[in-house]
C-alpha cells in the first residue's frame, strides 16, 4: 500500500484524490488517509502531491514510519467503505495526527 505522511497535515492539497482510480484516499479532519486494502498500488497519487507526502510503504522516510500504522488504524472502525467520495469528510483523525501542533506554514 501507499502511505500519506506528515506533510499532508493541515494542508490537504487533495491533488491526489483526482488521480486515484479506485477512490481509496479518504479525508480526515487534518489529513488524508489511504485505505491499505483498497489501494491497488498504482502509484498515480505519489508524484502529484506538491509537498511529497505520499510514499510506497517501504519507501516511507524513517521519521514518518509511524504513518503506516496511522493510515491502517484510521480504518479500524470504518472497515472497507469501497469509495471515499460517498463518505466525504470523516470527522476524526488518527491519535498520532490529533496530537500534532498546528502544521500550517
Ligand atoms: Fe495531502 Fe498531498 Fe494529497 S497534501 S491531500 S497527500 S496531494
Ligand atoms: Fe490510489 Fe495512490 Fe493507491 S492512486 S490506488 S492510493 S497508490
């Protein structure tokens, strides 16, 4: 799967959403999350993120390896919705993200 990491927090550019052929990039309050079972590893989202927040799981920079868990655990209570568009904004974040101070530049 691919993983969204810290640069997305409080920015949410959303260019990635347009590229994903399976609509598996879900919007939380402060960042977006990739569904680990719905992502087909096409990689289309990765180059379009203006802040390089998206990585293939094995290529996630050391300081952001926790974000793999954050993307997976975000969906623990959601299961596999099968499409992000119909859910829209999901009013929560993973605790790792909620605990961050404001990231906006
Ligand atoms: Fe976030 Fe980059 Fe997508 S900032 S919303 S991962 S384009
Ligand atoms: Fe979609 Fe990116 Fe996966 S475009 S299928 S989330 S690699």
